């Protein structure tokens, strides 16, 4: 088959406190994160939000050592994957492409085009597909492919989501079991799956399969675990005033506490690496909420990171994709419902159904509040929860 490359896609994170502001600017500049009716407003609004949020975010990153470990862990995953593929007789070059921080996806693409590989496997480190994660990276890659004739000659295939992969499920089950076995009565411990949330409109109006894949993944992990423990699924990291997928993690924790639950293992189901949402949001914020609710025995399953079973799962995904028909970017950026996500359509002004599909309601409210703030000088952006 010739020289094989594997492109690992991930979100990225600030390496140090000075990177937090630029990272947030990149994040909010993405129209998949905040959708606006006018493109010219994207970067000014991103700058404003990033400027207002930087100090708060820096304070959170100080709790976890002053920066995100995501790059380090992703690169370690890449090294482990390369070694495992080599053990299986498949040599491959591994590239890491982050969406919002170094090494950027564009940097990884520039490197792999210089290496003259014969086939590329595009593997997002998001087990479940969402418009705002894998979808955003795929949209960027489509643009890069359209602009680069050399890329257009490169044979490639995409792995859009892989939450059903048996090795991944086994790795998650083993990580959960490690924590359950720390309790005197493991079978009575509640298992709390916490997934990163998305606006409800992404699922109901844009046809994002994320919720369905998360729910199915939860059931598959429990089947693989094969233990009688009660379990619940909730969604974390909600931003802004609009409705996101429910139940919210903080509400579900309070409800379990009210029911008298004392022993809990939290499972970060949509994350494969430790980062701000696990180390600070779950380990600090949600732990405090749980303890205030009376859940005194709070433990968290580790993210897969470089767990050997997880790395084997990634290797199996790569090898399996090389034996199947190629899956193109144009085939994986379409939602199940007939809503055209790429390229962007013309905007309609106002809070119409069409506008809500595009902006998840967040951006339209933010845009209106921004205009009012510019006119009146009032801090209305704080009131709607964007800052």
C-alpha cells in the first residue's frame, strides 16, 4: 500500500497561561461554535468574548498546572499508536492536528504533504461525532483539500466516529472497574457518565447525531462492564442562556444526592484525554457540588490517555480502515436530516427557524446584546451568559 499516514484530530488547548486569550479567540472565531448572521462580526465578537473570559479561564488553568496537558497527551497517544502499528507490521507516520491551538491542523497538513505519503487515515480523537468537534475539523479539512492540488491527489479515508469499537469499550470498562474496586461494596456504586454538552437545537434542528451516539455508547460500555451498578448520563460544560442537552451534570448530581446516593464514580465519556473539563470542571467544580449534595465518596475514572487497550483500539481502527472502501470528507459532513451544513447558506435576519439551525440560538442573542451594549454601554453580554 506504500507509505501510510495517520492524522489525529483534536481540539487543542493553551500550553501556558499566556496562550489562554489567543486560544479562546480561535475557539470563538469558529462558526461551528458561535454562528452569526454576518460573517464580518465573527472575529470582533470572538475578540470581545475572549478578552472578557481570559482572566476567568486563566484562573481555572492555574488549578491544573498553568496550561492544558492536551497537546502532550495527544502526542504521547500518537507515539504509542505508531509503536503499536509497528508491532502489528504496519509502519505509519503520525501527525497531530489541533483545531484551535498548536500544532494546528494546517501545520500537520503542511508536514504530511512534504512527507509524500501514499495514503492518509483521518482519525478524530472524538469517539462520537458532533457538528462542533469532528464536524468542525472535517469542514476545515474540506477547505484545505479544495485549495491544495497536491492534497487532491492524495488517497485518504476518514473515520467519522468509533464509539462502538470493542477495544475502546473494553478500555472504558477497565478504567471504570479500577475505580469501582476502590469501594467496599463495588456493585452498589452509582456510575455517572458525564458527556460534553451541545445546544439542543444542534440535535433537533441540525440533525447532529451526537446525543444518539452518546446514549448508545453509554449502554455499550455498561454491557461491556457487565456489572449490576445503577448508572446515569448527564451533560456538562453548558454555556449561555439557551437550552442544551439535558440533564445537566450539576442538576443530576444534586438529584442523586437528594436520593441518598453516597458512592459515585464519574466517567468522562466523550473525552479520551485529560484536560480542563476533566481536571478542573469534574475534579474540582462537580466534586464540590456532589459533596454539598451529600455524595461524600466521589471518584472519577481516568480518561483513556495511553491505556494499552485504548491504543490497541486506535491501531485496530487504522488497520481496519485501510481494508475498507475509502470514506471521503464530503460523505461525513452531512447530517441525517436534510440541513445543508457546508458550505454556509445565506443568512436570514431574525430569530427564525433557519437562523436557529445555524447559530444554536447562542450567537443571535449574543449579536443582539452586543449591538445594544455598543449603543448603550450596558454590560448585557454578562446577563445572557456569554461572558
